[in-house]
C-alpha cells in the first residue's frame, strides 16, 4: 500500500510539472501560479505520507520493548519476596529433637553435677546452693533461666560469673544447650520441684 501511494504521488507531481511547463509556454501567469501551489501541496503530501509510513514500525518496536521489560522484571521479584517472607516465619524449635534423655542429662553430668548434685552435702558443693541440683530434670528445668544466664549469656550481664568456673565447654555443646533451653528444656519432670541437698540446714563457712 505504501509503495502504491508513493507511485501515485510521483505521477501527480509529474502531471503538475507538465501543466506548469505548458502554462509557462502559453504565457498564463495565473495558471502557472496555481500549478506551482498544487505541486507544492503534492510534495508536502508525499513527504508526510512517506514519514508516517517510515515511523510506524519504529513506534511498534518501542511499544513491544516496553511491554517485554515490564513482564520480565516484575514477576521474579514478587516470587522472591514471597519466598523470603515464608522462610522468616519458620519456627526454629519445630525440628529440634533435643530432650532431657538425649542431651540435657548427659550435658549436666559432664559439666555441672560435680557441684550441683542432690546427693552432695553442703561442704562438698564448692558453694553451690543447696537447692541448685542438676542431676534430675525437675531440678534442671526449674532453674533453666539461671543456667542460660550463667553458662551462655554471662558476658552480657555485669558481675555474673560463668559456669562451669573451672572448665571450658566446647562451642558446639553450648549451642545445643541454648537450643534445648530455648525450646522448653523438654523432659519428663517439667513443673516438678527439684530436690535439695542432704543437709540444707548446714552452712559452709567458706562460702559466706
């Protein structure tokens, strides 16, 4: 269609040129002026038609590029955001398998009951309180906040001495202790009062 219009415009321009030449030879200035005006109009029409036909594909390409960019960049961002929100909402204790039997009791026997045992008399406890005994789940779970402070978070509290005082617990075991305590110190005697030492009425003079 565009080539057809271009050919017709050229024919019209040639016809007007021929008319202009005839009018000039006949000595008719008015006819020559009209022919000149028509030729100028035909030229303008031809130029406008050619420009419109040439610009149309460019506009379509630009529109296509804009649409493609919006589609390709929008969808992945939304998916990643949803995935991030889902991960942040996970419960860290949901997959924990630590209990008193498989972790709490072995840990306390290894690191704590040398002083915190219900069978130790006052004079053999290295100043451990008579009611702080970790050989049972009941005695351990009721003092879980104190254990967390003294064994894990003592650096964040002034004037708090770390436990155990004469040993260094590996970081891996401390991480498991934190997990067990923060997930409820799972075991068979939660809520049960812990035992006292054999002689609660005795006072160790070295601990005063």
